[in-house]
C-alpha cells in the first residue's frame, strides 16, 4: 500500500520462546495473556512437494503469561493446554453461556493440513477434528468444544465441513465469528476442498452446538467467496465482523471487509473497506473504530483510523522487527490506563521450536 504514511509505535511487551504463536488475547484482569503455539513445519513431502506449511498433530498448545508492568511479561504456564493441533486463533468469551462461564478461553484448532511428523502422511478428512475448543484460561481445564469436522451437525447443516478454522472473534453480544482458509489441497492452491467462508454462530446457539444439537447448527450463517478468508475481528462499537482476504488468486489483492447482520443473513459479501494490501493474515478493531490488518509476506501492519487516513506501523522510522506477523488482537492492559495495545503473533515460519515471539505494541490514541 504505497500511500500509507508511517506511524510510530514502540514495543511495550515481548514474550520470547514461543513456537509459531498465531494470536494472543488478554483476560479482563488486564494482566493475564493467553496465546496459541500452532507448531508448523515446512518440508512434508506429502503436501506440495514440501514447499507449503503443515501443522503437527497434537503438538500445538496454549501458553499463559502475565504483565507485571510496562515492558515486563513473564510466562506463567508454558503449556496451559497441551495436545492440540493447529491453534489458529485465540479469543475470550466475555459474556458466558449456560455451559461455560464468562471469561472462557477459545481457540480455533484442528484444521488441515496436519501430520503426525515431518515425513508422515497427511491426516484425512475423516480423521480431522476441526473445532472451537473452550478452556479455563487460568487452569487450562477443558470446557467443551463446538464440532466443525466432517459429519458434525454444523457440517451437515452447511453441506460441508470447516476445513482450516483460521481466525475467531467474539462480538459484544456473544456471537462468534469464524473464518475458514481452506488452503489445504495437497497438490496445488486450487481447487480448495471446501468453499472458503466466514461464519456467524449466534450466541443463543452456542450451548446447543456444545451439545451437538442439529437444530442449533441450522442457525449458523455463512458468507462464501472465491478467494480465501483468514483473520477475523469483531467491532466493539457495533459488533460487526471485520475479515481479511488471503490468497494468491485473490481478485481483491488483499482486502479488509466489514460484514453486518444483514450480510450474514443474506450470505452476501459487501464491497471491501480497503483492498490491495497483498496477502493478509490478521485483523483487529479498537474501541475508537481504528482498523488494523497484517501482511506477513511484506512484514507490515496497516492502520486505518476513523479519520480515514492510511498508515503503516514503524519503530524509529523503520519496518517492525517481525518475521511473519500473523493474527493480531487489540487489548487494554491495566498499566495503560484505558489506552489500547496490539498483540502480534510473530509465527516465524520455518523456525525451530521456541524460537518465535509475541509482541505487544503501543497503539495509544487509536
């Protein structure tokens, strides 16, 4: 995006020693951070001749960390939840339901392509267990799951399963948004095994889905597109979904799109808020309506304040010190006194275990 002006930021928190951290979220105590380590590899011979990403079965995990002040973040439980696969999104459900309390942690996980090891065959459609996994973010205790795999009530209602759940968001009213990036064809990018969609799960249907109720699955809305979706965010202002597009065959060349309740009801993809950002990964929105999007290929984080300007984040005038900025979340740490910060999962594609990082950036005023 050539017309984006630099906007200075600074690092106010950093967690080192992560393993491909996709996204991080803050609990309402203003100090406890949770993030997923999705554990990915390059070189699996069964997926595009080893030239594309594959997740390792059962090797993803959730980590808990704590702010003790500005610039001070300490890991408190490295493996808060263990034995997961492809944790590609982290959220906190702040409203709660009959079956899980407010403050429950969520991760979108189980998506293909994954394998048991670097050289092992890929998991089949029948073996995969795509889901939204719920857990206690303080103890790691499981709190249920919403099944998205082939043969699940959601898959039967939609006519297809969710292939690679790769972004999750919670609206203020408790609705869930989920994006699918079905970049899993083992031979080539196209055709995808299922349609790429962004989904809306109504708050009132969550308990039914936790209990595999077919009637609850019928309420799930989907907006389909020929390109792929990736990260998704919920606006704290009006609850709308903000999703980014992410593929080499994207006719919008990397777009941020806002979807409201009418769009989901109609299955309609509206005109983009902005396009031509390149291959995007993460999206986030502040309480002031500032929109963020990441491009991990260009190593950029773009900023779109409510005043209509177009910016990109820099430190001392230089590009951010990140390898592959993935999902992002707006958080409000206690030490900032009500101002926002931005968590950045820097997944470091191709890196060794415990070689990646999560950054927290100052976005005060946005």
